[in-house]
C-alpha cells in the first residue's frame, strides 16, 4: 500500500486519479443520462483546456483561436457522419439523392472532391488530428520564425478565427453555412443518439481525456517539458543555450491544436452537430477563461475549471435567468483578480500550506505534497514582461 | 368552418360552463378527462397543471429579436390560463435561455424534453438554433412551435411552423412589385447565411422565369457588417427598379441609415424587404427607412377587431411603447394553435397532438384567418406595407386569397 | 587580411539604431585560449558588441568570423551550436528548476523538439553535471531550487550552464557585478581555470579584477576601439585616461 | 454609362473609403491609447462605445420629450457628454480593476472580457433587450448633392470631421502636453518615470479614462451609421484590435496609417468582390503583413 502511495507521489498522479474517480465513477453513478451527456459535452472542452495549459500556462503562448481547431476537428467528424446520414435512400426526396441535404439546397449536384475521403472512417480519424495540426503548423511556423509573440500572436489567432468563420458561413454550399452540419445519426450504423451509445461515448471521451492528460504530464516531465517551461520564463537563455525556440513554440501550438481537434470530434459525436459558432472569437476566448478559472498551470485544474464554469453557466442560467451574466462576469473577474493561478493555484497557495500546518501541529511528519504539475512558487507574470530593468533601454 | 375546431370550441364552452357551475377551476374537466387518459407518455401533466417549455435567447446578440416572441407567447399563455387553461389544466412555463448560442439551444431543448418532460416547446428564432434543436425534438419526440419566417426546405413531424416560409413571403410580394411598381430590374442584397441566400435563389427564379425581369446584382455581406457604402455605390451603378433586401441583425440598422445618408430614400428608390418588421424599426428608426416596403404577413397597424384586441392586450401587459412585429404575432399564435390541437385530440400526447394539427384553424388570429397545412406550415395571406416615419408599417396591399405554404417549392430549387 | 588562427575575427562591424551608431567600423581579433577583457564607459557599446557576436542584434555592416566561418547572418541557436556561449549581465537562469535541472537542460544533447522528447539523463550526463558543479562550487547545492541561490551563486550557475556546452568562445557580461570580495576572489580563480581550454571575452568595470584576469584589455568608447594591449599599457594611454579613467 | 456617371461613382466610392477610414480610426483611437500605450488588452472597448451610443439615445429622448427646441442641436452636447460619461466609467474601472493587473497584461484580457459581459447585461437591464434608435437631427442624416447623381453622405462627412478633430487633439496632447510627456515616459520606462517624480498611477488612470472617453465619442458618432443595442459594441471590437495591431501598437500615427490602409483595401475590394470575400481578403492581407512585419507598420527601434 505504501509503495503504491509513493509511486503516486513520485509520478504526481494524485490529481489525475482524483479526476479519474470523479469523471469515471462519481459522475456516472450520480447523474442521469441527460446530465451525464451534458458533462460529456463539457469534457470535450476539457481537451481544449489541457491544450491551453500546455500552450499558455506551460509555454507562455496565449492563443485566442483555439475554437478554430476545435471546430476543424469537429467538422471533420461531422463530415463523416453527415455522409453516412446522407445515403441515397434517406435522401431520396432531394433533387440529387446521396449528397448532404444542405448541398442539395444549394444546387450542388455532386459531392465536392475534398469531401470524398471522408467516406472513410480511418481517414476521418486521422484528419481529426492532422487537419488542425497542419493548420496550426502553418500559422505558427510562419509566426514564430518571424518572432511574433505575446499579444500580437493572440490577436493574429483571433484574426484567423474570424477569417475561418466568415469563410465557413460564406461557403454554405459545401460547409452547411451558419447552420453548421446537423442531424447526425449513426456511426458505422451505430445510433449515436441512443442512451447506451451516450454512455459508451461518455466513457470513451472521459478515458481519452484522461489519457491525453497523462500524455501531457509525461511530456511535462521530459526534457522537452522542462525546456518549454524554461522558454516561457527565460526565452533568451534557452535560445542562447543552442535551442531553436521557434520550433519548440510550434510544437506547443500544434500539440494544443491536436488536442482541441480531438475535443471537437468528441463534441460532434456526443452532441450530434457542428456549427461555425465554435470557430468564432467568442468561444475561443471562453475556452481560455475555462482554463484560467481552473488554473492555467495545472492540467487537472483546467479540466475541473472547465466543468465548473460550464456547470455554473447551466445552473445560473436555469436558476437566475436575469442575473446569470452578472454572476459569470463576477466569476471571471473574481478569479483573475483574486486567484491568478485559478482554482488549482488556490489549492497550492492556500489549502495545501494550511493542510501542512495542520498536519505539522499534530506532530506528524509532513510528506512532500504531490503537486500535480509545477512548483507553487511559479509566478504567472512572465507572459509579457514589461521593461522593468534599466538594461532594457538603449545604451 | 372546420368542425374539429368547433369541437375544440365546444370543449372550451363546456369548460366555462363547468367552471361557472362548480366554482372551482378545472375540477370537472379533470374528472371527465383523468390525467392517465390524456397523458400516456409520461409528460409533465397533472390534474391541475400542464408544463410547457419556452426556449429563446434572453441574452446575447439575438435577444434583440427574440424578446418580442418571449412576450407574445407569455401573453397567449396568460390569456389561455385566464380562460381556464387547456383541457382544464393551467399552463406552467419553464423558461430557458438559449443565449444566442446554438449548442446551448440544443442543450436546453434536451433539458426541457428529457428532464422536465414538457408537453410542448415554444421557441427558437434563427434557423441555426432550430437546426440545432431539431434532432433533439425528433429523437425525444417533442413538439416545437417555431415562430419565425424562414427559408423553408424543412418539414418535420415534430415542428409546427407558425411563420411564413420563403415562397409565401417572396412570390406574391414580387408579383405585386412587378405589377404595381412596374419593376423589371431587381438588385438582391442579403446577409451571408442560409435564409437570405435561399430566399434570393427563389426570388431570382421567379423574377427570371415568371416575371421575365432581370436580376442586375446579387450581393451578400457577413453577419455583423457595419459598413455598406460600397454596396450602396454598386446599387447606384446598377440603377435597379427595385432593391430586394434581406439584411438582418445589427447590420440592418447600418444598412438603412447609410442608404438614407447616401440619398437613397423611399421617394427615390423602390425597395422591398422581407426582414424588416416593427421590431427592427425600433433600432433602425422609422424616419431612416420611411417609404420602403416590407413583405410579411402581419403589421401592428392592421385594422381588424382581433388585432385591436391583441395590440391592446399586449400594450396593457408590456407598456404603451411596446411594438409588435410579424414574428411576435406568429409567436402569439403558437400557444393557441397548440391548445386547439390538444383539445381536438383530447390528449397531450405528442403523437396525437401532431395528428390532430393539420386542418386546425384560427379565425380570430390578429393577422386574420390561418390554418395549419398538412405540411405543418400555416396557410396565410401575404401583405405589403409601407414603412412610416413613426416606426409603424401601413398596409398597402394584401393577397386576395390564402397562400399555400410550400417548403419544397418545385421549380425553385 | 583575416588570420585563420584567430578564434574570432571582427572586421568593420557597424550597427546603428535609428541613425545612432552604437558600433562604428570596429575591428577586433581574439586568439585561441585568450582571455580578453573589454572595458569602457557606459554607452561605449560593449554589451551591444556581445549582442552582435551572439546574434541577438543584427549588424548593419561588416563581418564577424568565428573560427573562420562567417556568423553575421547565422541564427542564434546555430551560433551557440558552433561554439559561442554568452552570459547575460543579470543572471539568467531558470529560477524554478533545481541546479541539477538547470545544468541538465544546458547539456548539448536532445536539442531538437523530438530529440528533447527522447532525451534520457544517462550516466554520462550525470557525470558531466557533477564535474561542472564541482568546477563552479555548487556540488553541494545540486538539488536546491536555483531561485534560492545567492546572487554570486546564480552567476556561477549561469557560467556552469555555459560550460556544459563546452564552448570555444565564452562571453561574460559583468560576471562579478554585485558580488562580495570573497566571491570575486573565487570567480577570478574560476575564470582563470576555465580559460585554459577556451577563449573568453569578459566585460568588466572593476579594474582590480581586470588586472588580475586579463591577458589583454580592449578599451571601447562611442562604438569604437580606443586602445588595446596589456593592462599597464592601456592604463597609461593618454586617450584612455582622458575619456575614461580620467573622469 | 456616361463619363460623368463613372466620375460620380468614383468620387462616391473614394468617399466610401474615406468614411470607412474615419470609422476604423475613430474606433481604434481609444484602443490605441489603452492597448498601445498602456498594454492593457481592453476587451470591453466595444462596451465603452455602447455607453456613448446610449448617451446619445438618452439625450435624444430628452430632446424629444422635454426640450423640443434642442432637437437639432442636442447631438453635439451628447457627444461631449458621451466623452464625460465614458471617461468617468473608465476612471472607475481603472481604479477598481485595471490597476491591479498592470503586471499581468494577458490577464487584463480575461478581466475585461468579464467586464464586457457584465456591462452588456447592465445595458440590457437598463434600456431593454431590444435595439433603440435615437432621433437624429435632420441636418445630419441627409446627403449633400453638389450635382445630379453625386451624393455625399453628411453623416460620413461628420464622422470624418470628428475623427480628424479627435486625432489632432490626441496627437497634440500626446506630443505637446505634460500628460503626453508623462504617458510616453511611463511607457518607455515605468521605474525611471516614477523615480523622476511622475505619478505613474495617476497617469495610468488618466490615460485609461481618456481612452475610454474617446471610445465613448466614437460610439456616440456611430449612432449616425450603426445600431444602438446592448451588444452593438461587440461588432467593433475585433476590427479595433486589428487596426491598432496592424499600425504597430506603440504609435498613434501608425494607427492612422493602418486605418487608412485597411479601409481602402476593404472598400475597394468590396466594390469588386462580394462582401464576404472582401472581408476575408482584407483579413488575410493583414495577417500576412503582420507575418512579415510582426511589429506592425510603425515600430520604435530600440535595442532589445
């Protein structure tokens, strides 16, 4: 028993295990399928949040365009499901049976070439990860090689989000336009809307998310993880230790994009449609807020934050329809002002020392508490250092 | 008059008599129609109460448009309750906020159907929100009353569309423009999404094939566009007889203010729109769109006793300054049509209500007479009105007969 | 003109910021295993010169050759990999990491993204970390968080991080600023030890310290070289006394 | 089409570009001060513009219902009032919120996003969820037609003139006044500025409030060309940021040039392409430009 405990401590798995307990046991046991499905939806945002922890908290790069990658992953999955839903028999009332309904409404008479590969599930699953990653690579390679950083990068990602959402809405004949791709029913003949399917998808989603968190934890522990952290705090030093920092930033951005893409695909599967409203700016910023509330430095914290914000929104908007926006606003402002490292930071800076003090006062030896991610002393001020030293000025 | 509807009316009459005799609301109804009989699908119906859902955006960008629908539905429900409710049961409303976000609409729709077991839902405004909730309604076998004029191309067993679909709104309006305004050349402008694009597709076919006119321009601008000067110059270059405009949201205001400032006013240019009602004029300002024409099925200023009563009741509840647009009126029809169908079916079960719906009439609708078509849309009369400086729209023409709803128009696809 | 024996050969180097010439047609040659100290008043362009050599600032004109290879347009990390190490004026270390991790990250292996992902702390790496830690006197503190070190220890750690890369040219910007007398003593010994295997450029103000470590001294003024030679020679140079020591 | 027609369209299209330039510049100016000079990422910028718009609506209501004789002139007073009110709210927000976040610029983004949600809800609760329309003076809403077929919108001229006045005033203030000197000193080096006796806290508060005030003026002016509703401000926020970033955040002059460039690109491409494609093209050009010159059009060259 004790060896297991040490092993958990050593590998800092305490938080992950607690999260696993919550989403694999407690939630399914305590919730009906409707609420559980809702949590499944929130957990898909969790993929974006852990991507943001790696990208923003861990590597110091803020992206306000994560919705783009979430949307792309979701669209890839939706295209596959839509093709399956558009077999010639169920679409026989159309002028051209066998193509998605929105294409028919837009006078398309054949499936566009680039839709064809999405008949294959294998291709689709690859595309879910690769399409967002490729776009992320193109953007970030160009940007980071040119040393675009900080707020400027964030604003460019916003512009990208805007471009993509205008394009998707404008090209409605092939994208479904503002309505998105809707009315998705089956995956390889399996009805994804049935209760049993929802349970299975929920657990698949939760398992995948835990695996992704574990993977990210592993990355954090490799030299690459150390370097990303080092780069966030002392970019110059990393660069002048012989590392090409741009490549590392590109990696972090692509990783976050791939994670978001997976989240998007899981969203499509569980909710049954994909819409361009995810690709825009507002959801992208909201996803950053999810991560910030939970704690931008903690993978587990960010997922918990995502769950809490969404739960809060559902609960507030059902219970206080006139006030809920005030409550959300207060939550965002309060977290940023009072707990810059989010709820996970609160745990590290207040609750753990308090527990430690209590333990100490009972005269029991204090074991090093298993901090899930990084030492609590990390300050979140490195995002955009203001010139604070005289050396930064020209001689 | 349709006998089924009269049967419904007879029920109401019986109810009122029962109420008067027993002195206790609905008791006799409940006795004669036990809950176990009228509700075999575990809906939230008790002996005294039936729960319905209302799903609109109370916040976010769409709250501007959807508020009117929320108010109208509430008014209708209040009136129905005051008259004894439906099958002797008072209607209780659960309000959910879609927050102008389509996934939220889907989530809340699911909540209403799965958690709250509502008997029906009145809601949605944009097509995107309806498309997002549609699979939920079909899967959970719910019932939705959808109030907005929209592009058509849809017909669901689980939705009753109380607004006009595109052909009802467009075809007669264009005929009128060609006949009365001698319009031969048309310039089509719209916001870049499915409703304007589908509408313009229908309009173009009608102009070219039926009216033998010419489309001299077709332009779309992203939702939220605030600058239309280049578009206005394009219109000036093309010099069309008619501008056919379907611009929505905040863009609408910018479009009309900038048109006016560029010297394109109602006295110089004929403009027909299907996206401006009294609600939109609140933001645009009547003086900025004065003289342009709107093709919808209802105006607040329609002169008939039903409408006068409706407007008076609406203002009594929401204040003297409240205005009523086309969609608001269509939303008001929803609860009444549902009540009629439930009473015709003698049951709250969705399948029975749906089966009873085609043929349901409402002779005392504010817009005039309406009737549910087998395709779940409404037969209604199209109307053309001219926008006035005070933000009201004055009706100048009305189609002589009811226009048949045709969500999948042959020859226009 | 350039001599292939030089580790570093700088010729006609010029850089200007908005018209102000921070470095003006400067020539400088560093021998193998030479410890060169650059002195000069504030604003003379000393730090800018180091920035130019390591690629942080790009030259407007002229050439910098490292071991006979032109590095003026080379990417920063490639200059480092070629063998140029640079220590910044304020200690630039990873405060949240342990001394051990600081040194490990600087080990020249796993420098690509996927290389870093596969990197293992082998016995070779550990041995090297211990060797360097001993050299800089931090062996007892290997598992201390770097942020908790004293100012002098941080300076040493940064030097140690550079030593991990075994550079052939090591550039130090005011390494003893803010150090106690004892620490200065130790630093001087450290620098003398490590320059046996490599060339060094040190920027320093403390004349006692300079006298102790310098093989040769270069005096800079307004982006140009004012004088060059042994400490005694430059200290007696009339121009130098006028613009610098005389003040 | 005759030659004079083409000339007219050319002139009007040229003016369309100019008036879009004025709109973009006016919406960007306040942000250029707040974001460019102070580094605060104010996502509530659009809501400060909405404050201005509702101020005009309030004054218009007063003029309609209480003081009909001011119905042609209230607008000018309302613009000043919009500045004052937005300035006051900005002052308050800086005191309550922003001043705690100067060391964490990216966090200002999150906090002000929350602020914008809250402000939208305040507008909704106060003025109702529907849009409102201030009654604008007649002289403002017509067109000036020097000859047949040529219409120059007066509201466009008005916005253009207002923009020029505000820009000139800001440039003067920034480069000639003591406040401007303090701001520039604080931006260049906060510690030194503090040490040399500049009250940087006061400077920050004043700067933020002035930026908000200018946003209020912009919002007031835009009632002549756009909508007034709880979420109207959100229509402008992304464009504002792009204008400022494209110009190079540190320079007011950069913002001017950038607004001009974006306006011309968009208005010309809109004339030849569809509206959506014009928007995409303009945005793509901005992104590509920023890739090549990350620091924007105008950047100060310093040794970093």
